[in-house]
C-alpha cells in the first residue's frame, strides 16, 4: 500500500512539473544557452566535431582513390562501401564525443573568468530539475554572468572582488542548487521553515542575481566614471558646452574707454 501511495505521489508530482513546464513555454526542454560563455563553449565543441568529420571523410575518400588506382577501379560494391563508410563516419563523429557538463567539483578551478563560463554550462544542465520560476532566474543569471565575465578580464586573481565572486558563483550558487536537488520531488512543495523548497530556491536565486549585478556594477564603476569624464570633456570642447563657454561669450578685442560726460 505504501508503494502505491509513493507511486501516486510521484505521478502527481511529474504531472505538475509537466503542467508548469508547458505553462512556461517548455523552457525546461529547450537546450538554449543561458549566456555567451556557454554558447561559445558549445560552438567550439561543434567546430571540433566538424573538423573531425572533414578529416575522416578526406581520409576515407583518399584511401578509396588509392585503392581504386591499385585495383584499377573499386566497382559498384566498392562505391557502396565508400558511401556506407562515409555515412557511418558522419553519424559516429557527429554524435561523439559528447559535450561534457562540468562536474560540480571542477566548477571552481582555474581563473575566475573561466569559472564563470563553467558555471553557465553547469547551470544549463540543472534547468530540467528546477521549478519554472527558478529556471527564469537561472536564465537571467546567465546573462548577468556574461556581463560579469567582461569585467573580470585582466582582473588580479587575488583581488578581493575575485575572491568574492569565486565564493558566490563557484561555491554558494552550485551548493544551493545541489541541496535543492537532493530533496525528493514530492517534498519540494511542502511548507517547511516558512516556505516550500521551491519558494526558498527561487528566493535564494533572486538574491544571488542581485548580488551578481551589484558586483558587476562595482567593477564597472571606474569605466563608467572614465566614460562620463571623457563625455563632459568632449561636450565642453566641441558640443553645447563650447557655445556657452565663458571664453566665447565675451569679445576678447579691447574696447576704448568712454569719456566722462561733458569732457572735451
């Protein structure tokens, strides 16, 4: 009886997940990159696959040509074998090697900018197990990580902000999602300690998203100030500021001093 109850709960939970997924536009099923970092990694992977396919086909056709010269033709059977070998090569090399999702233990390795890219790939793989509101936030975090990655270019690895990002993105974010995934599906909508696990996960992701945005703004503050200063300088020299400049409002040519009234 207990097994039947457990199965019923599981089926109900799966039905709810499917309903929520459909309402969110099937976001769970779409293998859409959440950021430029993960998209670039996928593109690099596919470029390597295409390169391997081209090399394999070239080798197969060259070998067939050499064999044809030696045997004075390969005949119909040889042509069919050549086509079959080409199809098999494309099928196998197009499927393997598969794109590997970074292991949880590997996320926080390397420099902080590489860590951000690995986090994007890892987050994409977690989306099917997350509730729709959390998936929306994961997508938002992916875009934010792109902006953060730009600010990390050339940043000293021992910079306080680099350590802060490593702790937030490389440790706290994946640990929170791992903790959620360890909770059985039928318990994720049960209220506990002021909210359901689904609600707690979504709230925590929202806070992490806000903190990533705050760190990005702090790192970009110097660039923003520099741009504003350059803009004011150019406006003063060439724009509206030049037309109202005190130096241009007055004619620098000396004017004669007027004589007092009644003087000869």
